[in-house]
C-alpha cells in the first residue's frame, strides 16, 4: 500500500510505496519504460520488481499507486546477479547492474563487465546505469562509479562515468547483446565537485545515479547525461544535486528547495519520465520512496 507524504513544492511529487509482505531494502535503481516502473535494491539478488501500467502523472501532484504488489521478475540463478544497484531497459528487456560483480546482466547472461575499470571496494562501486537506442540493433550505455568515501579507510575516490555501445542480434531465436568495448571515461574530480557545489573539500561527493539527457545546440539534437549527486557525510545528508553534462560543460541544480525535508533520504535511483521530469528512488525504513522532480527552465 501507499502512504501519503506532505507535498513540499508545487513543482514536485512525493509518494511512498510501502510493501506488505515484500520489501526492497535500500532501493538503489529505478527505470520507467513503456509505462512499466522497475525497481531494484541491494538485496534484490537475481530479481527486479516491476509495476506494469504505472500511473506516473505528467503534472505536479501527490498521488497513490495501486496495490497489490506485482510479482518479482527473476533472473536465472546461474547468473548470480547480486547486489543490484541500477536498472534500465534494452529492447523491452530488463537489464540490471551488479555492484559487487561490476557487471551488467540481461536475462540471457552477462552483457558487459567493468572490472578492468574498477571493482567494489569498501562499499564503493558502480551504482547507476541507463541505455538509449542509437540506430538499428545498437544501443549506447552509460554507467556511473559512485566514488565518495570508502567505508573503512575513509579514502576519497573520484566518481567517474563510462559510456560504451552494445550491438543487438538474434541467436537461436533469442536476443543477445554484445559489448563493442568502445568505452569512454569521464572522471569527476572530487575537489572540483566540492568547489562547484560549495561544500568543504573534506566532504566527498558521490554519484549514485545517471540518466541520458537530450538537448539542442544550435538547432541540432545532442546527447549528454544527468548525474545524481549526494553526500554521505552526516552533516550534509540533505544535500542533493543534479549535474548536467553537455559536451565539456557542466551545470548543477540544487534539489533541496524543491524537495524540502525529503532531501534527507538516501536518494540513489534516477530516471527520466515521458514528461521530461526526473524520478528519484530511495529507501527510508520499510518504505520505498519515489520523488518526481521538475527540471529548471533551460534544462
């Protein structure tokens, strides 16, 4: 069932999904495609929770999603797709990102492996993923390594983004994705991030979510991406931003005024809606919280 929360801004929607008998602890990934809302979490090993025909409104307002909960979509146990931190959709298929495996999985098996770039260390690993089509049988992928503070050593790690392409083909009647290994890496320097966001250099900024972002430049449509930024330091739990990356330029949008008290939750999932708004996902006790926010003018 759903519990109503107070609305903090006319430009945003807050709603809370509280499962009876099933919960995703530490919700970490959200996707919205063809009307289906998909969620994954740290404990959702080999599975995702899908809400077909999710009623996500296009305008600001507080709303309730229907019950009962849908069944989980299970991935084959042999895949060992554990510690899921991100989710997206490729040609109608649910695709997930495993933090402890540093890899992406579809129902058919491992699609991409990122261990040559980084592995999970002290709770820091790959957290967010998004995909978009770039022509017939080809997809562009973006994954983000969260960075921030390592849990034990408190060492600061720079977040970074990897982009690469996949080729889709049919083998024996099944869809197979092949990694083209054309990776590009963008490092988000921690000190530069702290300076841009106006927080102390000793506070490590983390990047738990990413979404492809389309914009126009001189009348031509281009692609960049939005990165969800937050801080794991207890004095800065209510700091949440979006970073817009367009070519070599970066812009930042502080979500605190729009989100109000909801900004203190541990927001990790990020995706776009058809109305060009962004949907954030977080865990808060036994509740699964979603926040629909409106982008600033000009974005």
